[in-house]
């Protein structure tokens, strides 16, 4: 009932009575809703703006972190300063480089302040004693950068600094620790500048010199400034093209070149190269070894290996090489090749009488004459000793070789004047012609040598062509040499003894030991055949020592008053052990030294006279006697008689032969006998063959002699028998 009663009231209220209020309320509500909408829209904008700002901050933070991360991975130290020089940002590398000042680095701190504190701490040794000026200079470089510069720290490190201004007035700075680089540079400078080997640094592309050490300047004779204005091609006049991969010759590590110095001297060098960077440029380090002297020495050694040191003519080795070349050429073109073997006549006499220095000078003069006679295409050579040879690689006929040989004989035989001595030597030549006398060098040379020996045997100072019969004689000689060596090795030689007679009563007072060779098929070989062979082959020393030992052993069986005479060859003295051999032979045999008479020829004294005379005095001190054999056949005999007091002189058989009928030889014999008497020397005459010879010598006062008139040389058994018969007759 209450609800019903009220409804009209409500209805009334909701009618026209309340309409204005309702309208007012609606308008107020609309304005309120509008205000709320406006407020809501502003809040949304604020929230949106805040979101944008937050996003920007987030992006900036991310960018900052990315920037810092990027800075941290850089190998250099980096720092950002504002326009007042205050720290904004730096990476860890920067802090590590300046680790003594890292505690000062804070955002907003001025770099100038950290520098001052660092100077006070002694972090910058270059500022010591001049701190303000150093700081001022450092700040000037900071705000007005002029390029990279270096900074030394107290711990020995060197820092490279590069700084730039930003558009807002700030500074971006880079720092690089170049200590190791500076140390390498210092080492390079030390090894480069003070190296005794000439060294250059040249640009890899232009080959212009960028640096040259003191050794290079001194070796080439240029100043440093002059060298730095040059390039390698200004020095190089020739080089080996050692090029790899189409690059410059110095892509290789070693190049041999010829360079020229400032005075025009050409040197040969080996250049060792290595690529490097030099002050930011591609460069090559070049070390130069001068091998000029080594090359010259090598060339000299090669020259000496193929040339005779005395005459500078080609030697046997080079001569044979050219012979081989000439024979090979002849095989292709035909024609003849000639070889002339040349041997000097009587050269040994010059050597023996005047000594080896004079002989050497003579050989040099002979070589020059041979060269003057031969043509340019011919080759003259010295094969050894006084043996020469000429190779004629092209000749039309053997007759041309004969003409050349005669010209050589005529030229060589002309007198020489050597150190005041007028000398004359002849020459004998043997000729062989290819292909008739041989088609290889060895055979051709051997056949020319055979022809030479034929010329020698025919009287010397002539020439002979090779003939086939000469080969047979040469083979016979080689066989004789082999047989002699076999006889020496098998002790099949014999010693015979020729009596030495007192001419006043014909009593045997001694024997001369003479070597004999009983050959198995030829019988006794004459000494005139095998003794020269033994001298040429060097067997004469062994033969002489054999005779000495055997004769001393045999003489012990003779009566004590019988003497023994043994010849010593010059070769035994040259070997130098003649004293020991004589002493040993006496000791082994037991022969008394005063029974031994050693016979030497004048040629022994001509070779190293002082040494030989010393040997003779030593032998005399043993108690043996010394005789001069073949007296008068050599030179300077009188001077040798004065140099050594011989016990006996033996007159050579050439002066005894036909003595009664030749007044000239008789005069010589008289002079020798008178000379010996004045010098208290005994005289023995060799080669007595007739009663007339004996009578003449006895009449002139000669007391001793030997020869076939008394007896030929006999073996030991016959000597013993002869002495026993003599003793029985006396008894």
C-alpha cells in the first residue's frame, strides 16, 4: 500500500516538474563525461611520451653498451674528452697503458690534472727538470693535433699517440704501445748501422735506396746523401736473372751481381735479400758480400791448375785437353793435327854448373822464344822439367810441321844472356801427326816422345818424325825397365871388382866396386844401358845403396891392406841420408872405415854445395877417404878442390886414351899431376888399356891406375882367388 501511495508522487516528480533538473543533470553529466574523456586522453599521451622516453633511454643505453663493447675489443687504447679536456669515456686498454695513473681516471676529471699528478709521480721521464714546459707542450698537441707523436713512460715503454678534435670541440685519442716495435727498430739499427757488411734498404718497387750503412758507404765510396739519391741500378752493371714468379730479381734470396764503385772499380758481389717494411714502405733489406778477391783467387787457382807456374805456359793437363778438342775437330773436318815434343839439349849441365835459379830463368826465356815462333792458333806448353810441346791443331801437310820444328830449333839455339852468363842450349824435337801416328791424345803424345828420343840418340839438335819401328824400341825399353825393377826386388844384381894397381910395382892395392846385371835371356846387360835407365827412373839410389852394402861385406874377406872404392851417385846425396847409409854399411860389415874410399863426381858438388860439403866432412870424420872421380870433365873443378880437401883425384879415361900420341891430353894429365902434388892428393888414372898408356903415365909420375890392361872387373870369388894366388907368390 505504501508503494502505491508513493508512485504518484514519483510520477509527479518525474514529470514536468523535474524536467529542467533532469536536463541540467544530463548536461552536467555530459560535461563530466567530456572532462573524464579529456583527462583520460591526456593521461594516455603522458604514458605514451613516457614510453617513448623509456625506449629512447633503453636504446641509448644499448648503444652505449655496444660502443663500450666495441671500444674494449680494440687493440689500441682509446679515450673521449669533452671540449674542456675532461674524461668522458675510455677503454680498458687505455687504462692498462697508463696503469700507474689509472686510479685517477674518472668521468669529469681533466686530463691536464692527471698529467700533473703523473709528472709529480715521475711517470713521464721526459718531463723531469722541465715539468711546466713539458705539460704545456703536451696540452698544445692535445688541442692542436699535428699528427702522431711518441711518449716515453718511466717503466721503459714507448706509447704512440694520435689525437683528433671532434665537431663539438672534444677530443678522441688513440694510444698504442710500440715498445716492442721500437726495440725491433733499435735492434735493426744496431745490426744495420754498425754491421761491417755493406747493407742497403731499398724500395721494393723502385729499388731506390732508403738507407745505407757506414760499411756500404765506405765500400762503394759514396756519401750517404749521394747513395740516397741513387737506386740499385746505378751500382749494378751486371747481374744474374734469378727471378721468381715474375717479380723483381730480389724475389730470390741470393743474387750474384757485378757492381761498380765510385772510382769505377768493378766488383763481384753476392747479395742476400729479405723483404721487410721500412718506415711504412714496402722495402728490401740487401746485404752485399764482396767476392771479388775470392773470385780472383779461384780464377788464379784454376789458372795455376792448368798452367806452369814458372813459365805460365799451359801445362800437360791443359795441353791434353786441347789435343782432345783438336782431334775431335779433325774427325769432323779432316786434315792433320801435329804434336811436337821439345827437349832442351845440355840443360842439365846449366843447372848443375850455375844452379837452379839460373836454370829457371833460362827456361822462362826459352818459353818466350817458343811462343814467338808459334802461331796464335797453336798452343805451346811446358810438360815438365826442360820438356816443352807445341800443338798444331790444323796443318795441311807434315812438311809444315818440319818447317816449324826447324824454326824452333833455330830460335831456341840462339845464345842467351842470363844474369851475366852467356848460355847456349840446343833442342831436339819429336813430331807425331794425326791420324797416321795416332787418333787419341795419349797415343799421339807418346809417339811424339818416342820420335824425340830417336832424335836424341841421333845426335841432338835435330827433329825426327815418328816411325813405327820406334814403338818397338820403346816397348823394349819399357821391358828393360821392368826387368831391372824385378832384378832389384829379387836381389839378382851382382857386384864385381876391378883392381887398382900400384904403377911402380904392379901390386894390387885395392878394388873399385862396379855393378853388373846378369839378365836371364840377354846375358850381362852393359852398364851403359841400365845405369842411365836407373837414373831416369829413380832406381839409381837403391842400386847405389845395394853396391855400398854388398861391397863392404865382401871387402871384409880381403887382406887388411886392400882398399875398397865405391861410387856414390848425386841422387844419394839429394836424398840426404848418405851419411847414415855409409855408417850403417860399415857397422853391418865390420869393415874398417880407413879401408873405404868413396868416389864422387863433380856434379855432386854442383847441387847444393854447402850441404854436400857438410856431408863430406861428416863422412871424413868417420875415417873414410873421399876421391873425386872423372876429374876434368865438368866445370869449376879447381874451386871444388879448394872447397874440400879430397884424398885422391881420378883422371878420367878420356884423358888417358891415346895419351902417348896426343900432346894436348898429355899436357892436361901433367897439369893434373902437378896440381895434385901441390895439394898433397894422390892421383889414379882410369882406362889404362895398353903398355904405352902405362909407360907414359909412369913416366909422368902417376902412382896408381886401373883399366883392362890389368884386369876387367871380376866377381868376388875370382877376387878372392886372385888375392890368394898373389899371397902365395909373395910367400
